[in-house]
């Protein structure tokens, strides 16, 4: 089995079913938000799209979880975005607004969507990178450090919109780039590994038997984008349900109840 430098800082947590998985993710989110606000005055988080995190967002938008976060001190970004209008049903921003952001007392100016209505994906990526540097107040040689980057994973091991074998995966200089979904003409904007791996914590949220093989390969250090998530000076948390963890051979923390 391949190993990596971050293995000793990696926590793999397996929950029995979706409800427990989402509850554990909500508690991680809340605890990290509280710690960030207490320590640095704000909580910076990059959210992901897709069907898996939606129940988490819905849980966070309702009591009692909603009341445990100081939403006026939360900055929300998006780790990737489809190049579609923001009101499209395919938009990650639209989904997150619908089930979370419209239901909590956030400042609108603290929500940072990708500009997808004008220009090109490449131009949108450059603008988003510029905006990140401005919000985080870092120079061109520095990398913004998120408190939390939430990621899902595809059955092919892709994360955000970093797909196996694509140029975006090997990007070493940029923080945000354009990406094309293999086999399609679908264009997206995505964080690079350079930005993801600078985070204080990266948390995977994965469920379903269809992803079990990719989970196993990623945790074994196989050549998948998910395996390249290795925070330089941060934590790496894998939250899995039992079916997605079926092939995992690394040590795990198993929880039957929350």
C-alpha cells in the first residue's frame, strides 16, 4: 500500500448510514466555524455542489444547528462551479442558496459566487482568483488559507472539477482554473490542488457503494485526484458511510452512533 506524508494527519471516520454521516459532517462544520470565529474573527469555507452535501446544507439551515453558527462572520466560497447562469438548476451556487444561504442570517457580501454570466470560464477563473486574494488580503506569492474546504468525490476519483488525466490536476501555479469535463464540452471553473492543500482542514463527504472502489484507491494513494489532497499544514478528514467504505483497508475510527 502506498503511503504519503499526510497519512498521520488523516482521519477516516465511517458512519453507519446517511443520517449519521450528515450529522457528523454538521458537527465538524459547526465546531470548525466556532473555532475559526473565536480565533480569527471569521470563518472561511469553500462548499461543494452535487447531491451528497445537500442534506448537510439542509441540516445546517434548520434549528438547532442553524443557531450554533455566527453566520454574520462566515465567508462562503465555491470549490468549483459549472459555467451556467447562477439561476440554473445545474449551478452549485443556486443549489447552495436554495437549501442553505437563503435560510440563514448571512451578509450577502460574504457570499462569493463564481461570475458565470459574462466572459469565458478562463476569465471567470482569473477573476475568482483575484477575488480570493483580495478577500484573504494575500499577495501574488501567497496562498489563501481556508478554514474548511468541503469536498465530495466522483466515482472516477475526481474532486471539485479536477478530473483524472486533465491538465487542471497538474496545475502548480494558479489557484483557480478552467476545467472541461472529459468526454463532453461542459466547461467549469475549479480550485486547484495548490489552493485546496493550503486549507486548515479539508473534509471529504462521501456515500454510496458506487464510490467504494475509488475511496479504496484514493486512501491507498493510487493515482487519482482525490489521493492528491494532502493538506500541507492542515487536517484531512474523510467522512464515509458504510457502503462507500467497503473496500477501505487503512485504520478507521468507526462510530455506530453520534
